[in-house]
């Protein structure tokens, strides 16, 4: 009887420990972009839109149109970019990693960082 209890306990502990075995999600590294380094719209921001956003945000799709030909023109308005308070820019905040809005797609932490620094640097068509 006692042996059975011990066996049961061992089985229970074994199962408990096994169930704790989960895959660790390695957090994505957020780049610390030096302020002396210009973030380029064409080579750093646009590829994010092309890869993550333009499948829905395209001509005839949802506004803003984020396809390569139209993205800059589409977002270069006070509706999407707030130079006084970059973090509240709709193009950044709406799909930010922790945003409650836009469950369609969220920017990754690194992508959001590039977009934010680009806005902070004046949202230039560079
Ligand atoms: C699967 C389709 C899909 C993808 C991919 C997608 N979106 Fe959207 N997005 C939508 C839809 C649908 C809406 C409108 C409904 C809503 O507000 O959620 C929207 C709305 C928005 C708005 C608000 C527009 C406005 O004028 O109010 C912004 C900003 C936005 N998306 C940015 C992005 C960004 C940035 C990406 C890429 C990281 C992205 N979206 C990827 C479907 C998508």
C-alpha cells in the first residue's frame, strides 16, 4: 500500500515537472538606433510596410495605401504622422506591438522602433 502511494507520488511529480517543459520564446532584440544615424524611409521603413502591411493596405484595399509607390504620400499627413508627439502618430500607435487596436497585424518591437525613430527624425522621404 505504502509502495503504491510512493509510486503514485513519483508519477505525479514526473507529470508535473514534464508539463512545465515549454519552449522559451526568445524576445526579439529591439535595436538601439543611434540618433546620429538617419533611418531611411526607402531602405528601412518601406520594407516593413511591404512585408507586413501592403497585402491589405493597397490600392482598392484599406487606407492608408502602404504599397511602395504610394506609402510615403499616403502617410505624410497629420492624420498619420504627429511630429510633435511621434508616439501618438497613428501609423505607429495603431499597429504598435502592445496596441489594443488593429488585431489584424502588429508591428514587431524592432519594426516599431525603426518606424518611431524615423518619425522622430522628421519622417523624411529619404
Ligand atoms: C490582414 C489585413 C491587414 C494587414 C496585414 C494590416 N492591416 Fe492595417 N488595417 C486593416 C483593416 C481591415 C483596417 C481597418 C479596420 C481597423 O481599423 O482595424 C486597418 C486599419 C489600419 C490603420 C488605421 C487606418 C485609419 O485611417 O484609421 C492603420 C494605421 C493601419 N491599419 C496600419 C497598418 C500597418 C502599419 C500594418 C503593417 C504592420 C498593417 N496595418 C497591416 C487590415 C490590415
